[in-house]
C-alpha cells in the first residue's frame, strides 16, 4: 500500500475527497492550504466573501469541512497516512510538533519534497484519534494522541523553565528530564524522557543545543 502513495496519488486523491464537500468548505480548505496558489489567511478569505464574513466564521467553515474530510478518508488509501501519523506520534511519547510529524511522514512514505505539506497536515488533523493544538503565542503547532493531558504538557514546560532559570546555564538533557519527571510525578504521574523531550520542542523559549544540551533561548 505504501508504495502506491506517491505525491501525485496523494494530491489527486485528496482533491477527489474535497469534491464531496460543500462549495464553501472546499473553497476555504483549498485556499487555506494553497492548493492552487499561495496559502491565504482567514482574514483574506473572509474579506473575499460578499458580504464579508468574520475570521471566526471562516474557521468554522474550515473545521466543518475538515471533519467531513476525516469521515471520507477512512474509506480511501489516504487512511494509511493517518495510521502512520498515529504510530509516529506514539513513538514520540504521544506528542509531536507539526513540523516534525510532517517531515517524518514525508520521510517514511519516501515522498517528493515538492508535495504540498499542508495536505498531509489536513489529512492528519481530520483524524478524530489525533488532536491538533490551538494557536498559542510562544508555541509551535503540535499534534497529540487523545490520552495526552494539557496539564502534563504545561507542568513539563513550567518545571523546565524553573530548573533552567535556577541553573542560569545550559544543562544536559538527560539530567533535566530526570529532574522534571521527579518533580511533577505527584501532580501528573510518571512521564517518560521521550514525552518530555517532545513537549520541550513545542515551546519557543526552550532551545536544544548540539547532541545532549538544552537551555533557554
């Protein structure tokens, strides 16, 4: 199955899936992912309606379309991409940044780098077994499996900041991850080093240095 998922097959299958949506939903998703040109903002798309509609209304149309896409994809070979995405996220502790997930999918499927990566993102986002983060200042967009709690993500970040500020220097990742796991254990249960590592990729105020080091930006 994987060998059949070339860039052309994915893009044409995805275009076919979009044909099942309402005209509005299809148009919004196509423009949001830049299917026929540049990607457009919610504001741009909203302003192009006559009369204009709000950004929030465009987002609602987009979300409704993506939910429908998810239901349709289950009966197509594109479901392979969703299965693979869940496996990749699970291998990273149940959380992974959008950038790393899309790169891993392109690599696993041996796809041409020319593929529209936003198509892969919509395919992943449309899977009800995968949760996409809400936009938030200072964070990368990320995907999680449903069992991952926001509380564990925030506790991991909070403790990393606290420990690194106290050290006033970079640390070895292993030492930091061990200390975080120990500190938050009573609050959120035991956390694996791979989960902590993936969580800290999400936050812009944490930077990973060469090989083993980590610090504040």
